């Protein structure tokens, strides 16, 4: 009895599929024109052609994994959901301010690309957690309910939440996400402590906002693909490649384990994250002193093995 493992690479022009029969050792290849409006359709059509070529049935498939540039293409083409950013009061302009390290610091002729969420789509919340975890200003639930009504009235399809110091102390993000989820049915909500639990607000807020922009379409894409495979009788888990070359099931990638609309793209949270964070502790301490960073960071790397 054949044992078929299928791998798919989805590109903007073509979708390439490979099947490997682990019993006979034979491999089968098929190239299918991609369907940008519904990328899952090309995968499903190509899978049918591949199984027919191999003379196998859906029940013979023991593994189905795929990689795709669909999300990357959405980012490069500037496509995505109408997104709002909810942030700590006083940090609304982080996406515009960025960081000092720019490709052309002194060239006033350079035109910067627009922020992932325009200023009119960024909202401040009167909350604050200190760097040591102390609650400076607690979340006011009534304020969040009022904000939810405003976001709903403006028709946002996705909301990114990014608060100061939430990479270490995420409780305020969790509270706000729950309230917004309860009041914004069908809206894709993502938090920075889940998407990018790292210090530096610009990087964390940018990553979270980008996640929110692509989240709704990505979730729908994975849902369509998984449903289509089930309809064909392929009942094995569906896996996808993440940006760090890891492999995760699509429920984790699309946040389906805690409802599609309530969480974001989390495939980047690799299984070794805990050990990696422990190893990077010295790096974080070194980076706090920007004048000594280069030499100290090199010392940290020499003293500790790679994770």
C-alpha cells in the first residue's frame, strides 16, 4: 500500500507540487498555474492531478505540507485588511517616528513609505505598565468598550494591540484584547506580546500591525485549503512553513486554536524560544548600553555556545 507525502510550494505564478511514495521510493512532480484570488484552488486542483499521476487515492496521503509566498506578496503589494492600532497613550506616532538607524539619515529628499497604519487609524488608551511591571495606570474597561464601538463604526477588519513593556508584562494587552473580542465579532485581533514578544516599541508595533493587516486573508486562505483537502478525503494535518523555516500546523499558524478572529500569526514562536531567550539574556543586557554594544555583544557570543 502506498504511503504518500506531499509537499507544495505556492508562488505568484505557479504552484509546484511533489509527491513522494516512501514505500516504493518514487517521486512525482506537477506544476499548476496559481490562482491569486483564491490560492487554495490551485493547490487543490494540483493535488488531484498529482494523485492521479501517482495512481493513488486521498487515503494514501500520510503527510501534507506547504510553503507559500502569498503573505509576502500581500505585504509587498500593499494589500491587506483595514487595520487599526491600539496603543499606550503618548505612543501613537511610533510607527512614523521609527528609529535613528535609517538607510539615509541626512538625505531630506528621501520619501519614506507610509506607515502600516495611518495616523487616523491609530488610537491611544489611557493605560501604563512600568518597566518593572508596576501598574502606573490601570485599564479602564469602560474606555475600551467605548473604543470598541468606535472601531466597529469605522468598519475595521483587523485590530493590532501594542502597549509599552507588554513583551514582558502582557496583562493589559490581554484585558483589552478580551474586551475588544467580545464587542467586535468577526474582527481579527492580534496582540504584540504574542506576535513579537521583544523589546523596542517600533519593531514590535510594526510587526504586530503587519500581522493584523494580513491576518484575515491568511486565516481565510488556510481555512479554505483545509476544508478543500477534507472534502477530497485527505484527513491528515495540514502543515505550513513559517518565516523562520519552522513547520507548524495551520491551526497554530492562523491562530485557530483560540479563534481565528481573536489572535494573530504566531508560527514564528518556535519551540526553542525558551532556551533562546535564556541564551539571549546577556545580549539584552549588552544592548542597553549602545556605546559598548558591539564589543560586549561579541564577548557574549564568544562566552556562550549557539543555542
